[in-house]
C-alpha cells in the first residue's frame, strides 16, 4: 500500500538558504532509495524557516528501511546543524471511498 510521509522541520533563522541548497543534493540521493516514488519540499509562506517535505513510498516497510538506513543517517547529519529541534514525522495512507449503487442513480 502506497503511503505518504510528511516531515516537518524548523530551521534556525538565517540558515534557510543553506538548508535549501543542501536539500537539493539530498533529493538526488533520496530518489535512489528502494521504494521511493516521489517527493517535494515546501516552505511555509508566513514562516520562512518552517519546511515540510512530503514523500510517497511504495510501502511503510520501504519507508522504514530508508528511515533506518545508513544513507539517511548521513543525510540527516548534513541537515542537523540547521535544525532548531528534531524532525516531526507523520505517515499517511490514502482512504478509498466507494459510492453505493443507490447513490449513483
């Protein structure tokens, strides 16, 4: 089952540009992770030091393998100097709704 992972990060003020430059290179590495489907990095329009990364993974197992991988730990080591506090993770699965036959008439 495909999942989405939302990662929230708060960056020390004044380091936003360095964080963004670092993230560009890290997304190239992330793209090679088994089970990774896609991702995007977003910045809060009202708080320029708050970032959200949204990624799609083939499964929760694929995400967990990446989360605990040496490669991710290396990547996090590059980001850690910019972080004001630990990352916050949210894992989501899509809900599928089906119309009942009587609703379609």
